[in-house]
């Protein structure tokens, strides 16, 4: 049959890989959106003071951990309260409206993997949509291909958005800073009073290694 001939020629391998990538991106989406991003819990307060001095020696010693005015837990350094999630989140990066969840200490690496897989799917889908277009200057051609043109336009827009997100996050990770710290540097006490512009930066290689590994 035609299906067996296509399988013998290896023509079914690419569609199968594409479907698996789409499935992987969907599973990653639910995993990142449903998992605990690093919520600070009241029972974890013991020993928080000791950990801060050891990890970041460049931070002035007179900066004390403060108690959150919303959920009343003692905030570790780099944590922030998210009013949408109603929790303080460790190494808070941002609240993602696509995921309806915060991106923080626990799910940030998976968020980067999700963006990477999503970018591959979008680029592949854009290539398929573009390869199906053959341009003619006629009204009939436009009527028959309007759906394909709109699909390609949507894929192009989402690809640009995901690419910019991925590149910006990889840059911030390589500097060992978060979106919140980058945008609100002047309002954060442990950054404002530090002698260094970014006291967490330990070099690109070590920053990437500690984040992903």
C-alpha cells in the first residue's frame, strides 16, 4: 500500500517526530504550569538566616531578611510575593500569564526547556506552511490560500515572541539575575546596597552550570 511505501522511504519519520515534539511541548506546558515554582512555606523559616551569608558574601551583612506583609513568612533572599498566586516564590522571575503560574526557583529550568521545544515546533510549522505556498497574483489564489497565509502569519508572530523570550531569559541566566531583579534593581535592598552591580554573577559558565545542573 501507499502507507507501507512511504514508511519504507522514511517519509513517515518526519511527521512522527513533529507530532512527538508537539506532544512534548504540551506535556511540558502542563508540567511547568501545574508544578510548585518554589513557594516559601512557614515551616521552612528555620535556618534561613544562616544560608544567606554563606551563599552571597558580597551582600552587606546588615541587610536582614524581611517578613512578607501579605503571607507573613520570612522571605529568603531573591524571593518575592506574587499577588496573583498569593505566595512568596523563591528566586522569583515573573508571573507568566500563558502558564497562569509563577516562574521561580523550581520550574525556571523547565520553562527554558519548554520555550526551546516550542520554538523548534514553531520553526518547523512555519517551514511547512511556507513550503505549501506558491504565489500568484490573482483573487482566486488568495481565496484558496487565505487560511494558509493566516496560519503562516500567526506562526511567524508567535515565533518572534518565543524567540525574544528565550534569548532574553538565556541572557539573564548567563548573568545569574532574574527578570524581577533586572527590572526592579533600584528598588531591591540587597542589590541597591551592594558594592557590585550584580553580586550573584559568578561568570557565564558557572552561572549556566548552576542553573541547569
